[in-house]
């Protein structure tokens, strides 16, 4: 059956067939990934005794290590970062979302920007290291079935992030694009975040390829996946610029970037 393109014009990609190579390297990755989570859970709790920033630093190292474990599966990150996106600088980052691995990738690449995330609150339980960081690391936990609560949490997250000088990441799709097809960008949460952070410049972030890592729900992890990430030039905040315009420009940059990558690769998965 022919697959319909997504509403954003970035259609699904074909999943890679599994290979023997995938199965050979997946156990080593899963072991390393699980052990890393178990090790860093008590380390974060210990660091928290000395304050929020030590815990944030340990969480950053955790995310670096999680990205390193992906190398066991031959995963390659190709990162394009505009020179204006600098360390130790707070931003609002608006990004598309393809995989749970997007978060550690962003955390590793933005180590000194201390990114915080809008996340569904179900993830704040039972996952070693990750749940603790979501609860205690200054992130925003929302109930996706309660719009008023979600907007309230997002605004508070934005206010705290601007006050502390740390970055905040929001995924306007609201869920992962499991087949690489970009979903609709929902405006409400992002506009609430922008309204709460009038001093933070906006960085559109495009990511593509990470969805392949979960195409088979970890069994196996495809070997040799290439993930591309681009941190576009920051959009400055200007009283004359409406938040809706910043939202639209961010969306346009992300769509154009992914479309360009796929056309360059000749993948034929972009709807025209």
C-alpha cells in the first residue's frame, strides 16, 4: 500500500532490513547502555547532595556516555553547528523528534548549555538515571491529556531556564516520528515557552536518521546508522517580532534542512 506523506511534507522512509551484523553488535550495545544507566543513577544522587549544578554536570557526562555506547553499533553523528551557537549560552531550541536517542545526543552536544526538556511525566518513573534526571534536573514534566497543566509547566520551565541561564528544548511534534515522517508542529506549547523566555534567542534544530535506531524496537539496533544534526543560526528576540513568526521560521528551517539532506542523498522520501 502506498504510504501517504505527512502533513509537514516530509514523508516516511523505508526501514532497513535486519542483517546478521545488526544482531551481532546489538547485545554489546544493550549491555553497555544498561550498565551506564545503572552506574549514573547513584552518581547523580550523590552529586545532587552538593547542589543542582554538580548533578547537571553528571547528567551531562551520562548523556555523553550514552552517545558513546551507540558507537558499538557503528552509529555515526554528523553535526553541523552554526558558529553563532556558542557554549555557556542559554537558548530556546525548537527541534523535530525522531528517537529517544535524540535527547542524549542534544545533551552531549550542548553540554555547557545545560539543556532542559519538556517531557511526558510517565518517563519520570522506573528508568534508572533518566527518570531521576527528569525529576530532579530542572525539566518540565507534563500530562499530555491536560492542556492547561502542560502549558503551566512549560511556562514555569521557561521562566526558570531564563532565570538560571540554561537552555530549554521543545519538540513541537509532541511525539517521535517513528518512520522518519515529520508530524504536525503544534503551536500551543512552543508559543507558551517563547512567551516565558523573551530574552532567549531561538535555535531551530533539525535531526534526521535517528529513527532508524528504533525501527525494530531495539531488537536489533541497525549497524552503521548515520544521524545528521544541524543547529541553525539563532533567531534573535526582538520586541517587533511576534512569537508566531519565530515559530513559523523555525519550522521552515527544519523542514528545509531535512528536505535538503534527503534530496542530496537521493532517498526519494520527500513529498513535493
